């Protein structure tokens, strides 16, 4: 009921606060016999970890995953895969200034209201550090659903926007620049812009586009668990996400049916893909693509007025090592959540027919 | 696993095809003692039903709900509420032309692929007729969570867009015009436009905005079941929805943190509401608002090329009585799904503290 | 949360009170393509219905099932199967005497405590009438898992006990006597005994044994959802059940390991079957068998002292048409619940391997 | 789907094999503000651990629990409680003899069939070592539901049976003898008997009785999730359990209704308690009591014929350090599972009324 489990057949349950001894998760429902490549998992984790480039937070967290169960002789055994990432960089003293005060646009206030008190060290459970567990599980999910290929990338930072990101087919540059933008010129612009924002003690939002290729026909369930609906939940569950659209998205709302409909080729593929690879909630074999909007990080290096837990006004000064823009590090998280959704529906789809 | 249940504590399971004998649902988890106003339910159903105005489909379906269980002496008993709406207007002959062919941008093709065959009468389970059951359950959910007030309305039809819809406070005109737009001048424009679109044998998309007032602090769960993430799933599970954004949404991705952060008043309310009433996935007591993008209805009154189930090209002529624009009738559906989400989180939140 | 859904992949949600307009259920997760034999369902319902013989309640309830969805052209479509049984024999006036008083060993008192009030007509939701929906769903489950064969029968009525019921292989007499005991001599004894009990205005308990043959190896999950654990829950969820044991059961607790262990034949079958067809929670291909203990029906035709809802002592006289012994009519219910469990694990097992 | 999660509102997900690096679990749904006594948890773990007395296995496993999240300043925070117990005594070499052979009445064979291969070190996931995680979670559940008091004890070992165990009110001797039998004379007899059985290289079964006092009225849900049904599943999910009965149990099946019914006192308590504290699946405030039958441990110190994974007959010699009788160490496991069930229903019951 507390919502720390995602998925129905391939499920991930996560635990852990940013400043406790460890965070981790349990994958339940991974079929036996999936070859598990631990290095691939660590590689995805490294794409998410702090300190990887000049434009992200400079905190040092090695984020090494330890797998405690469910893998034997290099393969999943069908039993739950428990894993842990120890927190090695807890500087609790950094956070004493927020113990009694509520950072604007953070979860501090609502946690105190909902639970009566909170683990005030660094955001506790509301910290995006929790997503490290998702990346581990998503990486295993990718291995289950191969040869499906999932690729996310940054398509906007502030007002710098890549046009028609769903049309991009060359992904080779994405991991070669710190922004994770597929276009070299735009990547350079975005990088400079993020550096300027950080210099201003400010933050900025952005958009991640994700494309999934080689998805078989039939994933997704017709009513409440439409493929795109669960993808939407998955993306909106990532810290700082404000919006989700797939296929033609909000732009599609402007169109007429005669322009929007995707006509069929004789092999069942479609001539256009306004549907974004999903019809009636079920994958149709075309590329799945969608956009995810991220707000600017709420922690800024400027002083802001706020209140404390007695309702009195206090001035708060931004401290710590935070990201000026969250999207570069969120790319592997978007991929991980996509993989979890597709893995879950892959297993669920095995029961669609007698 | 097949995804016909929504919610975790307050759950709705729906069943029924557009052309079977009946559709309906079961609500499980409604606490005992909620006064159930059957007329209010029927009123919401009537807002969704076909034939209610000149700009919606002219099919005649009375959509009368029968409650079979769970209500006694005017109150919920705590046991499951089973209800049924009999289909009285099944003209199966209208649909024989689609038995073997795949309508563009419909679910016909993926159903055949996923299930091996399909109930080809009028879309079967993929028909938006299924949402009638959601409206019944949503209406009961509204009664559970009173005095929360949920109001949806049409904020865009094609390119006709109401500016700053979240700022609208006068809802009185919404039910007084067939478009369900709160602004009289814009409503008239939209109505004319929809009529023109229909005359063209075409359809058009639109946007619905929804506002929830009087929501208590604390609804939503921190990680995967963030309030806005589950709202997103709920909205994206409605037929024809392509996108969801809450609070500042996609526009928020362009902003800097210094402009986006919502500063606190001393009573815990915020001076701005870019957060859309949700912080860290949990309601903060401010108005919740979000936008939902709908694509144009796929059934157009024009001939289109498509394929049949042998993969051969055929020409398909639009038939039947369909909506030229889905958003006016989708307003009560958006409200219903919002109510289901808030009811579920209301019950779940009862267990947040000892 | 309210527990009206059973199963995880093949799920049944039931609704309905004994004296409302109808009861019914929704099966979600039945794969597409299962041939659905409506007559077979009705036949199972008729085995459960009142008035079928001289030793059961003489209430008249036709219990005709109407299927509203999910079946098309004689096969399941993969969408939810909604079904309803209308109540045609509600004599609410029979029950006014229990409106304010609590029948001993019934649920009246706890319902009032838990929910604040109750539907006092004939037990409402606590009535075993709810099990009619289980029989419908169980009959569909049997069709899904064919050629698994499930056979339940009465193995004890009061102190009349059939020795070694798990060894019985001739089931032909079961449906030829009103007690549903496979042994003609014992069946006659039991029938006379039940008649005597009824003449005494009393009731008596009994035991049902169930055997499932042709169960494939691999059904059941290793830890909390062991096959026999979920079977146990399924059986204990039937009204009046007090105990469950499988394989050697309580008698096995007396044995030594050297006597209890089932040694293997070379084909993986075992020489003995103290395990009751289940090892480590997973079916091993041998016959599954178990015993289910039913208490005597609480409604007796004698006057009993009890209390009313003001806590005052009142005398209550048994009324109505009740079963003197519940086990003959419970046989199809035990089979139905067994079928639901096996169907669910059959689908879940499809995901055990890559 | 793989069944490694127990509970619906207060949930426990476990992971870990007997010979991996660690086992553990995640509790999700524990309300914030529960004082968490780590020493009490460790004490319960110590009651389960090997090597605690002369009549249990002499393996040395310290079983120290580490809590990684969800507890802050001595109280639960409302976020998931992740915990781990490192395995410190894995002697994998002890188990090489079972890599290719199937131990009689163990899960080896069915695991290989279900999953294609298995972690053959010491039973892997099928080892009762997994129950250590249950004891941790159960101990936290006990702290949530205080002042409910749960007490389990050994009521039978082989044919040595304590009469009317549900009538025992003096629990003081239970933890003062290695058998955990409340009666000193019987405890001594049982202890001698277990020693003899071990000397014979054999094992023996037994029965545990459990009593829960101070349970409030209203726990349990009416239909599938009856309190005793979920208790039944909980108990049957413990390794080696063969049967479950509550209240009058199997003996109640022999009685007549006039003898079995529990008549009310004016305060709503009952004069007798054949119902075992549960009416219609809901607690009625009387003591809950039930019996759990355990088979003899399958690993015996004698040679047995069995088969290997090529279907060839081999002789297997019992090795290792195993329990001659499982019930003394299973007492805290029975309590833990009872606590998990009652905690879950306590939270679920908060939503029974408006």
C-alpha cells in the first residue's frame, strides 16, 4: 500500500534513504535462466552516479552494487534477486540546517505532515538517490527483454530544444558528451548553458526523450494498464518529473483525425507513427517513443525565504553539492523505468492466450 | 494481471464489451457508512452518455445503472458494490464491415495479434463505452471523499486554447454549454469549430484541464505511487489520451529553479503553485491541477486505405455515429478517474501513522 | 484490501448479498481461446444449489448464471468475464427476527462491530450464497486447466468416517447419492444419520476429501505462495471450514522421517505419497489430496439464548430452511476453489523460466 | 507473482538463499511512529537460531540483523524497512553430494523441473533459513500491534501430546525448556524422546499451538481473506507444515450444532470458544487459537535410495547438522507469521468504516 513496489509480474521493491547505511531492492518474478551481466549493471549505475562529469553534482559516491541472492552460476534462478548499494558518503552534518525548516518545493513539509516526523538527513526517502536501485533493476530487466533496445537522451535543457527528437536514429554521440544529447552542436550549447546556470547559483529543467526499438506486438493490457499509461506512471514516479507524452502527445491534440491516423502497410507496420508504437494500450511493433519533462532542481545556491516547523519565516541558504540540471543523470533512470515496464508486460503477455 | 482493476485500497474492477449484454464493475474497499446518492451517480452518467447534445454522437444509450450489492438503507455496507449497465442499443450489423479489416489507429490489429481473435462488434473491450463503469465508480468515490471538489473542463479544441486554465475560478458556465468550456466566448467558438469538423467528415483532438480543491495534505505515496504518477496513469488509461502534465508541466521544464520554486506562507500554503498541489508525490493542500491531451477520434467519415487480416489492402468507409471531438464527453471521465485516485489515496493515507 | 478478490493471475472478484437483487463476479486474467461450456458451468451450479435432494435445505433458488462479457463465439476473449446470478427467492420477512439480535456462532455481531451496521437480511455477505459465484468461476477454471481432474467427496459426517479416503479410486458413485460419498454402504449410513439430525432440529459437521489428478510438475511458488498454503487459504475461506490438511496431514506429525519420506522411482514419481503431491510448495506430479473439516451449521431448529444489539439477553428460535449438514452441497465449492488455485498457479508457472 | 511477498497493507518481501552472501527482507507499509526495539528483534531471532540447545542442529549461525532503512531515532518512519542477515557459515562443500541427486521429500526435484536448474547449495531458497527474515518482520509486527500478545508453544512431539493445549494459561515455562513445551513433565518426556530419535539417526514430527490474546474485534475480511484463512496460508507457508486447524478444528467436524455453538454473554464475549476467536472470518475479541502440524524433517542420518538428475538410482547418506525435530525452533516462526497476519489486518481494518 505504501507504494514501494513497481510492477505486477516482474516486480521491484526498493528501500533506503539517502543517508542511511544502504539502499537496495528486491526483484521478484525474474524467470530462471536469464544470463545476468553484473558489469552491465554497474555500467548503468555509473551513468547515473554523481561526479561523473563537470556539469553534475560533485559528490563522491561509488555506488557499487552487491547482489545477495537469486543469481547462481551467472544466471537468474527464479528466486528473488536481493541487492544492496552501501552509502559511503553520508555527511549528515551537511543537513542539520534543514532539520527544522522546510526547503521550498521539496517534500520536507508534506513528509512532516503525513508521517508526523521525517528522516531529515538529505531528503531521506524523497532523495533521488533511491533511483539507484531502479537502475540496477532496470538493467536486469533489459537483459530479460533483449533484443529490445531502449535508448533515452536529453532533447531539451531550458529553452534549448532539439526538434523532432523521435526522428533521431544516430545514438552514437549520446554517451560521448556529458549532457547526453545526441546532437553534437546542441550538446555543446546545452553544456555551456548548464555551466552558466550553475555559475548563477541556479538550476534549470529539461526534457528527456526515450525510444524503444524491437518491441514485439502485444505488450500492454487493454484498460487501466495500457502500455503508455503504465509508462506514464513509471516516468512520473521519477523525482522532478512534471509531464509525459507519447507519440504525437500534446501536439496531437491540435490535429484532425485525417492527419493523425496512422495508415497500415501490408505487413501490419504503419506509414506514420503518431501512435508512438502503441494502439489501444498495446504495442503494435513500431518504435515506442515518449517525452518526459523535468522541472528545475529545487535546491538552488541562493538564499530563499521559507518557514520552519513552527510556521515561522526563516531564510535558507542553499548548501551542498547539487545538480544544476537533472536531465543528464536522469537518462539511465528513464531507460531503467522503461525496461521495468516492458519486462513486466512481457511476462504478463505470456498469459494472453491459451 | 490483465489490468482490469484500478486502485489498491479503493478498487474498481470493470467488465464488459460495447456490444455484449451489459457492462459493469465491482468496487471493493469502499468503507461502510458512506451515504450513496444514486441520482448523483446517474447524473454523472448522463454527462457522459451519447446523444446529450448536437456536437456528440447521436447514438441512443440510456445508460441506466443498476446497483446489485454493497448498498443497504442508503449507505455503503463495506462489502463490494457490484453494478451493471445493460447495453440496449447493440446494432451488431453496423460493425460487420470491420470484422476482417483493421481500422487505422484503432486497436483491431493489436487485439488480433495479442489474443488470436477478437470480439469485433464495435470495438468490444477497446470501446470507450467501458468508461461508463468508471463514471459510476468515480461518482461513488466523490461521495466518499467529500468535501473534496473535482472539476474538469475543456481547455482546448484543436488550436482553440484557453489561456491559463488553472487560474479559472468560475466554473458555473461549464455545464451550461455542450463543449463544457468555462468561458462563454471560447465555448461558442469551440462549438462552431466542432460542427465544422463534423461537416468535413473529420475529427479533432483537444485538452481537458482538471482542478481538485479542498484536498487534504498527505495524499500520495513517496516513490512509485506518487500522487501525480498515479493520476497520470489514470488519465493515460482513458481512451485517446496522449499526454499528461501537472502543475507547471512541460512549460516548467523551461524555467529556472529560482523562478519555479513555490515559496511558503507561514500557514504552510505556498505563494505560487507551480507544484500543482503535489510535492514529492504527496498533496500539499494547494489546488491540484493538470492537463490531459486527447488525440482526434480515429473513426472519420472519410474513406481510408487499410489492410484486412490477410494483409491485403482494402478501402474502408467510416460508418456509424461517432463523436467529432471526444473532449466534451470525456470531462466526467477525467473527473471520475481523479476521484478514484483521490479516494484510493485517502484510504491508503489512513495508515501513514501509528 | 477488502479481500473480495482471489488469485493473482487468474483472479475472481465476487460481489453480492444473499438477499440483494443479484450476486456475481468478474474473472480477470483468463487467457483468450479457452472453449467455454456454459452447460458445464450450470451443471456445477446445480450441484451446489438448494433443494436438490431430501437432505439439504428446501429453499428454491434456480441459480441461473448469465455471462455478460468476455466470451465470444464460444471462447474466452482474454477480457474480463463478468457474470451474474439473480436472486429470485429473497424472503426478507423471514429474517426480521435477526435484525437486532445476534445469532450464536454467526457473523452478525462482528459485522455490526466492524462496519457499524449490517445488511441483516439472511446473513447478507456472510451467507454461503456468495459461494455460487465461486462455483461459476471454478467451473471456468476447470475448463482452462483440463485435463487436470478434480474430484471432491464427503469422507465424514459426524463420527461416520471413511477410512483412507485418499486411496479411493472409484468415483462413480459420488454423484449418485445425495451425500456425495463414494462408498454406497457408508453413503446410506450418512444419509440416515443426517435425516436423524434434522429430525432432532440439530446440525452436524463433516469432512470433505479432494483429489486432483494429472496435475503437472511445477505448480506453486516456493515461499509464501506454496501450492498447499494457497489451497489452505482457499479451503479455509469457504464458510464453516475449521481445518485443512494435505498429504499425511496431522497424522504425519506423529511419524518418523524414515517412515514418512517418499522415495523416488526412476521416472521421478514416488513410491508413497505422504507429500500429497506437493514438495516444497510445488506440485511434483503425484495426486494432490487434502481434507477439509466443516463445523456443524450454526442455525439449529432449537431455541437458544443470545443477546441483542443493546447487550440484552433474548431467546432466539431457529427459523427458515437450512441445511442440517453442509458437506454434501459444499463438494462442488471445494472443487471450484481447488480449480481456481490450480488455474492461477498454471498461469503463474508460465513465467518460471526464460 | 512469484510469491515472495506476504501481506497486503503491512507487507514483507523476503530474499535470500541458505548459502548466498545474505538473506533479508523489506517491510513496506509499517506506519510511521512505531517504536522499534532492535533488541527484541534479535531476541526473537535467537529463539529461532541453530545451536541454541542440545536438541537442535549444532550449526553455528549468529543471525545478526542489520536494519538498513525505515527506522530513524528509534521509530519507524513510514518508509520501507530494509534489513539483512549475513550468512556467515556457508560450508558449500557439505552439499556437493546433493548437486546431482534428489533428496527424498525435499524440493530438489521440483526445483529442477520448474526452473531448469537450481542453487543446490543447502537447499537454496527452499531452506528454512529463509524464515529468519520472517522472524525479523514478525517481531516488528508485534511491536506495531501491541498490546496484542501472541504465544506459541509445542503441544505434541510424535505421539507425545499435550491435552487441551488451548486451555493452557501459564506460559512461564515455555522459554525455560529446549522443547518450548509449557508443561514441565511433558517437556522432559519430549526432550528425552527427541534425543532418542536423534540417536536413531531419525527425525520426528510435532504440533505447535498458538494463542493470541487481546485481539480487538473486527480483524479479518469477510470472504476470501477471512482471518483464519490467511492465518492458515501463513502457517502452511512455513517449511514442513502439513495441517492447520483453528478453534474446534477437525474435532469440531464431529460435533452437533447444539454442542458447538458459542453462546453469548451480555458483553459480547462468548461462554465457550469453539470458534477460536473468529466468527465469519472476523475476530470476535475472544482468544484466537490454532494448531499447526509439522512433518518429520526429511533429512535423516540413514542411507536412503533415491535418484539423480539422469533418473538413475543412487544411494544417499544423510550428512550435515540437522534438526531431529523442527518444532522447538519453529515456535518463533509461528509467532512471527501470526504477528504479520494480525498487523496486516489491523491496518486493513482501519478502512472498514467511513
